[in-house]
């Protein structure tokens, strides 16, 4: 059996890169934004924050906020035929 080398972030050099406008300090309003249950959100990893990230396959997907656990929000997404629940920090969520 072949052993997988690397971490969950491997092969993400271009996917997680920050654009010129995204570089610099993160606004506190963006960091502490509040979402309501049932809100539609897009999943997009913010490259400067490692807390509350999800797996790279789900980058760019859309989902529905399904509750809150600590500072992170539960987001229900559809992955193929299955429904999955991800707990994501609000910095990685964009409201639609």
C-alpha cells in the first residue's frame, strides 16, 4: 500500500493564494460576522486564517447554515449524492 505524503493542504498553491486586494489585515467585521440559520453561503477559504478550515475539495461550493458550534457555523452541503455537515469559521464563508 502506498503511503500518502503531505498534509490536507497539499496541491493547493494556486487555489488558496490571496489576491492583491485580500492581502493585509483582516477587518474585525469580517472576522466576527453573524449568520442566521437558513442563510445561503459560499465556501471560500481565506488563506490568512488557519482556524476553522474545511477540506480543499469543498472550496467554491455553496451550502446552507445549519446552526452554530462555538465560533464556527455548521454548513450543510451536497457532495455528489450525499449531504454533509461542515463546521466552518465565518471568515471562510461569504453570504449570497
